[in-house]
C-alpha cells in the first residue's frame, strides 16, 4: 500500500521574489538554480541592460514582478507578471523595466555566452570588442 502523500519542503528551496527584496543595485543578475545543462537566473532591474545576443542558447524570460520591455531589432515585446517569452538563440536584444522595477527569471544554457553589440554612431549590428 502507498503511504499517504506528504508535502515536503526542500531545505534548498528558495523564493526568488522574496530574495529580490534585499537587492539595491540598479541591475542585479544571479544564478538561482541549475537544471541539467541550463541555468535559471534571477534579474532585478531598475535600469536597462545593454544590447546583446547569446550565440549558444535561446533565452526564456518569465516576469515575476512588475513589467519588462524586451527590445528586439525592429520590435518590442512588453511582458507583465506571469508572462513568458523566448528570445531565440543569436537574436540581438536588450531589456529594461517598465515602471520602477522588474524581477524576472531567465532560463538558458549554462554556456549560452553573451556577446555585446554596438548600437548607434553608425555601427549598428557590429559586435563590440
């Protein structure tokens, strides 16, 4: 016979939203979990992040507080709490909070790589450094 189901709370369980409340930097990004060859990262934003791309991984965004604007070349995607959006591998994008701050989870390969991309001054689409 099966034993009755009992809810177990992992001693390693975290609550990213609760953890985000202690962040004071304008942009904070940290790994909160690993699943196989992927990382789950939490970003807390009161300022935007630079234009970039990930050559080896898609990047999935899940907003858990506030609103997030994802700017792609040629369009923008506005995400609210609970919204999820995937930026395909290699697509140039940048992110910024809409309002005071946003807290987001991102899911990507651990070896995604980040290539910063110059925009402005006639060098659009050129990789920086």
